[in-house]
């Protein structure tokens, strides 16, 4: 049976589609957005995360490590990455969860069992399941089988995607998806590549194809001051969306928030926030007004 790495399962989710939902976060993403608030989602491998403030220096992880990769220092636990096997034994014995492993293998049956436990609440709120990431389309076989099984049980299905995927994969997933949550970062491809590590032609074309095939989509735009909140990008984005085939998708504008910094520290990775920030309330209202002028239903959040 197929397995996939899951790095989080969020119950009672209210911002990942209609109603109350359960969101399944699959590990691995083709983009490396500078503002990514889930940096642990990018790698396709299991990762070790260490939160120094939670560490009580008990040395249980040091004792549990078979290869002596955990070292207790005056600044907490240091991991010798060349020795570490990412087996997770240190995380299993940590009493304060200072050490955690990001990424665990789940089978389709295990995920379905988890989803079914939330089904009563989902049904009462007209919610469902959302597959997110990372990028769920990087796990097409696993995703498609789960979407089929959810469909057979009458569970509403959302897929949260960056759109950077093979079109044939996207369309196969679309046959089994009730709603796409589609990320749209910015319109200029070179600028897109600068901030996300990939150009955006495939992303824009896939969004056009979804619209042409009448697949229900909501667009989510992360809004970052000095990155994509300029007038040129906002107007170009509104023009692109207004030109899509059929009923125009709703646009959710998601202002930047700096919740990722601590996660980068826990991963032992550098984080360069630079000048990234949340646009002020006035600019957000101006951007909303621009979308409204193009006949687009847009809102902050969601």
C-alpha cells in the first residue's frame, strides 16, 4: 500500500476551505518561497527540529542515541548531522518535546481512519478534508487514491496547491476535487523565480486550464510589502484573473506574518526576513478596491 510523508495534521481547520475541516499536510514542495511559513514543508525528507527554550538538559536524548549524534552543551543539544540517522529515538524520549521529527510515513488506510474520526463534525458544518503541503501534487498516486476514497464516502475534497505541476497530473486530480485553493504569488516570471526559485508560466497556464474546464477554484495571494504589493503587480493580477474563463474565482488576500522565524531556528537553518513585512491597512484596502474594480470578489483572509 502507498505511503507518503506527512508533516502535520490539522483538525478543526476553518481557513482551508468551507466549513470545519481536517487538513493533511504532505511533505515536499517544488517552490522555496522566501516568506514560507512552513519551512519544514519544503524538504521531501524527514527532518529534526530542536526548540532550545523547551530543553531542560535531561540528557535522555543523548542516552537514547545509538550513534552518539546528540551532544549536550551549555547552549542545549547539538546534533552531529553527519552521524544522525534521523531515527527519531531522541524525539520519542524527550519529555518536553524540545526535539521533534518533522515527517512521518502514513498509509492511505491510516489517513482515512483519521479523516473518518472527524466526519461527524465535518458533515454538521458542511466541511471536509483539505490536502495541503508542501505541495500535494508531488504525491499524485497517494493523493488520487485518497481523493477517490473520500469521494466514495461523500467527503468534500479540497486541494491546496501552488500550481507548479504537470498539467495531466493536475487534471487527473481535478476530476476528484471539489475545490482548489490555488496560490498566486506574482505575475512577473523573473521576479517570481527570484522569490520562489521557480518561474510562473506553468502556474499561470495551469490556472487558465482549470478555469477553461470549469473546475471550482479559490485564489489565495500571499501579500508581502515590497515584494508583490506594488501597483503594477496588483493590476496585472486583477487583469489576469478577470480574463479567466467562466465564473471568476474568489480571491483571498493573505497578508504577510512573521511566524516562520522560530521554525527556521528549530531546523537549524538561516532565515533572512530582509524587508518583508505586512502592508499597512490602507494599502490592503487599496488592493481590495483594485480587485473590486475588476469585478472580482476579494477579501482579506480566508
